[in-house]
RNA sequence: GGGCCCUUAGCUCAGUGGAUAGAGCAACCGCCUUCUAAGCGGUCGGUCACAGGUUCGAAUCCUGUAGGGCCCGCCA
């Protein structure tokens, strides 16, 4: 148990000792301080108890600390302001903790005691369409969440719930049958870009041509009933899209198990049947619906979740319900995380409500929608290309890499006596460019819309990937220069200067930050931590010579360098970002 | 009309009940004969949209108002 957990317990014991057993469940209101002059932690319980006990808050605080035994970890507690109890770590404790951290492959972060089977549903592009900017956030945020949970020791199933079923295929196949029948019988008869164009035309036809609409709907029914020719055409389209998606996933280093909507097709009738049994299902205007609480349409009428369309077809609500049942019943999921845009909040709220009412989500299973905001251009509107089209993900990533390459070339040209190989420049540019896109996205609170700016994400100043990667590279530079083998260091730490103490305390917080993100699923908190770590390292680097220090201080500082680098490497890896030894 | 989200420094954003509200960028001033200056230190900058309420204590919780975004029956 770490010192903070111990402190929590000891505070509770002190409360009981001071005021009696009825205070056993009183929260000591322990929190990190926001200002180092107040120490490292503060307990705010005295103010909240003062009225109840009929005493002055400062006196309550005094009675607590008189009975508080934390000398193993903390200096003598102090009372400040209206009754804050301030606690400061002992340097001895910090030094010992850092040494333990240094000796451990996982930086002292133990795997969870309660591993869960977790499903992270993310990315989920549509077959027959190219991946575009709309898939960026789900893919990046979902991957990060999966990485964090995996590191914690959970059994994570990463599912790509691709849109490989439904009305869009009816449209597309009907249209292709007319204009490019070869695409339905032989692989790669047309390329994916053309397929996207065909899709748009098919959609346009669908919206204005009633006969076409009818034909498309019939095609969906054929597909759903397994008609051979339609099914073969569908498989061809899926294969082609899948290969295109894989190019992007390789570029982004993302592992995913594809399990599209079609997978749940055999389980859809049972969803309808079981909803009927529970009495939740109602027929309305020819469609099978479940009416949900708290949702109304523009006319103020209750809003249904449509389970089966009037033409007998199923839609995504049905699929999502079937998926919940399958994931809980067969996959054994204890936590299901859906990483999709905030626009689907209503949909998921409805689906979860219906699944709960039907009794399909046991108390022990957590089902959660992790929403995120839109990607906007610098004009604050939805990100588009100059010609007004949706931005292809491939183009977006390529541009980030190209732009960073230009920055890098300029930088190298500026520095005297610096020559780099083409291979080096290409590799650095690709890693930094793509990492910058990922980091920019992850470093924002996901719930708000996010303004996409190449200039900001590629800047070498501020809370950006280049800044963090540079901090890491600086440490590696020390090891090269001093010919240091970090893994062989053994030393008694000596935290002397303020910048060393500040860095040391920050290093010890990594565990808590990861635990918090695993819980709340806000990756920007991990980014914030890593940014502050980089800043604190740079301050230390500026103030404390490492290689020129006398032993044993030199080795002590090398340990701080090593721990910083390893923390950065671990933290960035959880964001899906690799490090560079040199840049 | 309903639901969800947002409104914090000139700009982009942190801050999910605690002390004088924080970063980064931009602007200005310093620091390279010393481990990568892609760095560091400092200055400037805020009626936390507005009004009530709860609380010892509110940017944070509750209610209302204004502005913005997204969604609202057979697309996902």
C-alpha cells in the first residue's frame, strides 16, 4: 500500500481516536495541494466537522493531528489557514520509493487486483467508404483506452464494429448492378475511391427516386436472407474495404478485431422475440418499437426505438441490442465501452435503457458510452477540404508528416555541422507527424469539439508531441554522451535541489494518473501528466548538471533521468505514441 | 418543442466541493566558451456567460436565463 493510501487510513483512525467510533466512516477529505508551499497533501476534514462538533476548525485539526501517526512517510503535519491539515513527504521516503520504482519493469505500477473482461468498441468505419476525419477520434481515443486497460492487466477485446450491413448496401449494390456490374463479381474491378463516388451517387438516387429506393430495400432483404449473388457481391466489397482500412491501421499502429454489424445478423430475430415476450414491444405505424422514457420528438410525442422496420428489416438499434446480449452472454464482458461521437448519445441512452428494461444488463456489468466532440477546422466549422469535401484520413496523416518534414529540414539546415541521412529524416518525420495528430486529439478533453490545427500540433513548444519526444531524446542524449547504461545503475538517491524534489514527486504520481484514466476514460489527464513531467524534467535539466556532477550525486541524477525517460516512454506508449532516441 | 454537450486570459485549452483560478500560444524582458536553446527563467493578461440557491467553503453541485453546437421513426 502506498503512502497516500496509508495516510487515508491513518486519518480515519485518528478521527475515531479523537471523536469516537461514529466517525469511522467520515471521509478525511484528502487531496493533493495546488501549491507546494502547503506541502504535498491536505486533509480538509476539520472545516467540515467543526459545526457538527461545536468546535473551532483549527482546534478540530489539532485534535486530529495529535492522534495521527504518519511519521514513516510525512513530516510533522501543520495546520494552516482556516483549518487545513498540510502534509509534506519526507525526502527519505521519496528516495526509497524512487529506488523501488527504478528496480521495477513496470515502474512500480502493479497490475490490477480485479482484472475484468472489457470490450472496447471503437473506430468502426463503414464498408465501401474511405476512412475519413470522422473516424479519427474514435480510432485514436479508443486505442488509447484499450492500451491503458491492457496495461492495467484487464482482458481487453478490441472490437471494430464496422458498418458492413444495412440499407447502404442495398443502395450500393442496386446502383452497381446498373453502372458497374463487374464490381459485384470480381475483386478490385473498381478502386475504393470510385466506390465512394458510386456510393454518393447511389445515395442521391435513393433520396429522389422512389423505384430505386424500393429496389434497394429489396436488395437489403435479399442480403439479409442470404441470397447467394447479393451475398457474394457484399463479400467482395467488404474485402476490398478491409484492405484499405488496414493500411490506415498499420500507419497508426492500431490492433483491432473486426466484428461488423453483419456478425449479429443471426441473433436479431431473438432480440425481437424476447422483447415481445417481455411486453416492451409495441407496433407503431407498422414498425416494431419500444418506447423509451425521457425522449420525445419535435411534436412532443414519445420517441420509440425502432427494433424492426415496417418492411421487416432490422436497423442499427436491433444490432446494438443483439451485440450487448452477445458481448455479455458469450464474450463474458464485464465492462463494455463504446467510443463514438457525442451525436450518438441519444441513441446509446435509448439502447441501454431498453436493454436494462429487458433485463439484459446484469448489475455486475458496466455499459458505457464514451462520447467525443466534433473535429473542426480553424474556422470553427466541421473540418472540410478546400473544395468542401470530407477529409480523407490518409490525406490528413500524410499532410501532418509532410509538414513536419519541412520543419525538420529547416531545423537541420539551421544547425551548424548537422547532417542527417534521408532514412533518419523520413523516419523521424513519420513518427512525429503521426504522433502529433494523435497527441493533439488525446490532449483535449474529449467531450468538447476540437479545432484541428497542423501548426499547433506540430509546434515544438507547448503541450505537443514534439515537445514530449524532445524531452525523451534529451535523456537519451545524456546516456550516449556519458556512455551510460541506465539499466545498470545502483545508487542511494540524493534529492538536494528543489527541481530534483519537484521532479521526484511528479514521477511518483504516474501510478495514480493511470488508475484514474482507467476509471474515468479521459486520456487528456495522462497527456497533462506527461506534459508536466516533461516541463519538470527540462527545469531539472537546466538547473542540475548530470554528467558533470560528483558522485554519488551524478548517479542519483542519472536515476532521475532514467525514471523520467521510462515514464515518458510508458505514458506515451499508452497513448499509442512511440519514442525516438534522437531527433 | 424535447434531449445531450458547451460558454474560464487576445487565441487554443486545463481545472468533475477547498487556500491568491492554471498551462500553452501570442506580446515583452533576460539566459547558449557548460549534458540537444525543439530548452529554461521572468513580465503582461481573467466580473470563470448571467441571476439566484445549497455549503464553513462554488469555475465545480442545484434551479432559472441568454448565446453556441449536436441529435430527435424506420441511415449509422
